């Protein structure tokens, strides 16, 4: 698989994010700090919907209740 890392992976060694790869009709996701460990995969339309939702409704600690 051809893994891609976010351009937002910032600081240090740049290993503090997830990586994604196209795997046929699915999108595979793995932890960039532990690439040999388990990989999750999602149907491409579901992954796209998740990313679109996150872009529209960004999450941050400032928005947590309490």
C-alpha cells in the first residue's frame, strides 16, 4: 500500500498522526507511530463523509463540555 501522512503532522519526527492508504474500495488507516500494528479500514464513502463532517465541525478541547 502507498501510505500518506497528513501535512498537519507537525513537530518532532512528524510521527504524531495517522496515515491513510487507498485499498481498493476501502480506505486504510494506521497509527504513524506504530505502523506495524493493526490497521483499520473503512468503505471509501464512509471515510469521505467522516472527513467532510470534521472539516465542517472541527473538534477541539475548547469545545468540550465541563
